[in-house]
C-alpha cells in the first residue's frame, strides 16, 4: 500500500510567480516601479478575495 503525504500547498501559482518576477526585476534595477506596484499582484488578489467574500456574505444575509 502506497501512502502519499503532502506538505505545503503545492507549486507557486500565477500570482506568486508574477510577484517573484516583479520583485526580481525591481531588485535588478530593470524596472523603476514603486514597491506598491511591484507587490500589486498580492494586494489586488487580497482585495478581490475580500470583495467576493463580502458579496457572498451580503447575499447570504439577504436570504435569511
């Protein structure tokens, strides 16, 4: 019998990869963006997740 144990969440997703690319380019001096824009894939994803969660909770509250 084979048992697979998986630790972690797997490979880096698109947003993580894009953030790594932006940070690398910024540190190498290839782009001269503000750190807000370099890290934008992270905060935009977080903002969209919170917006969707808020919409779901709002709709769930209307159904009561």
